């Protein structure tokens, strides 16, 4: 397996004004990020997976594989709140060329911690590729406790967690007792330098769509042990980062990409493109 350290970019899915997947825009995005990031995350939350069809997801994954001249590792998002449904999706997905799947903690159902453990254990047992857990309580409605993550970290096919809890104490608890080869990955861009100091191996980033060079420089400095410089570089995003989420992700970062002529800012309902007010605020803070 290729190393998944450094910066993984949670790729957006560009859409045309008609609502179809914009493959020209996606090719531009792949070219724009490939020079800097260490791997691609395809069909994560930022990719609007919730409003893409199964056929579109398969086509997008295939397109990313075919337009990968730098041979970057690919992580593919397969998650949900129906355990058997996730397993069925895994079985029907062409995972050749995929290093791992990123699987979000079950949302809406609000399972117990024991239920979360059983969910991911069942998925990891069935998956032909390694599994990276994804904890994002702000979207799922429940938090995977550090003790739950550490229990799952013992599974030989669970290799890491994208931790977006937003609390350093929970990340510290994971870092302290995790197996040496279990990857702690930041899912909160601004917290990444602090998490790297604890032992995180990098980030799966939203900002890296729009600012791949600048974001990766911060991460690389941190991984090299230059923590003050890493934090200084990350601090440059202090004002623009909240704008990425002001009207929900990926509305903000798609507006950045529009302003940089990488792809359009179209999103799928129930999301709407950035308002004029948000667009003006983002443009004023562009790095």
C-alpha cells in the first residue's frame, strides 16, 4: 500500500450549469491539485456524495484513475448508516487502484459506541482494501469516542481515522494509545499543525482544493518538525477558512475555485451557490 501521509485533498465534484458532472472542470481540478498534494480523496463529503448517483460515483472514480499522471494514491469514500448497504456498495465497486476507503461514522441513526464498533468491524471484515474511519460529529449527530477508535484500531484492516471532532483532547487521547502504524489524520484544517505535534500524519483537507500549494507547505513544515512555521503558514487561512463553511461545505471552496478559474461554483440542491455577500467576502480574503 502507498503511504497516505501528508496532504490528502477531499476533492469537490464540479457541476455544469445544467447540473451534470463537469468532467472538464474535474480535469482542471485534478491538474491543479496534483502538483502539490500527496493523495486524492474521491467522493468524500466535500464531493457532494449525498447528491451523486451510484453511476456518477463510479464514473468519477474511473475518471480520476484515468487522469492521474502523477500516480497519486486514491482514497474513495464509501460510508453510510446502513451497514449492509455499505458492504453491498463495496462489493459492487471497482476498487482496483484504490488504496483505501474512507468510511464515515453512521449518521442519523445515532448508534451506541458498541453499535459503531460493530458497524465498522463488519465493514472492515468485508472490505478487500483497508478502511479509514471518519469521525465528523457535526454532520453525523454522534461522536466516536477515543476509546471506540482505539478499539477499532486493533482491527488489521482498519488503518487510520480522519478525525474531525474539533477537540484536541480527544485527538491527544487517540495519539497517546493508538498502535504505531495506525494513522491519525486531521479532518479540521486549522487544527492540523497542532495535531501533527501530537503525532498526526497529515490532513484530509477542504482548503487544499483551492490553495493546494499554500496548504501543503504548512503540512510539510509540520511533518518536518518545523511546528512554529507550520502554524504560521496555517494562520494565513484564519479569516478565509470560516467562509468555506458559512453557507455549508463545499459552497465556499467551490467559490474559491470559480474565482481561480479552475471550475464553476455550481452545487446540487438543497445547497445553493455562494451568495453575492459570501463571494465578496471570499474574494476580499483570497491569499
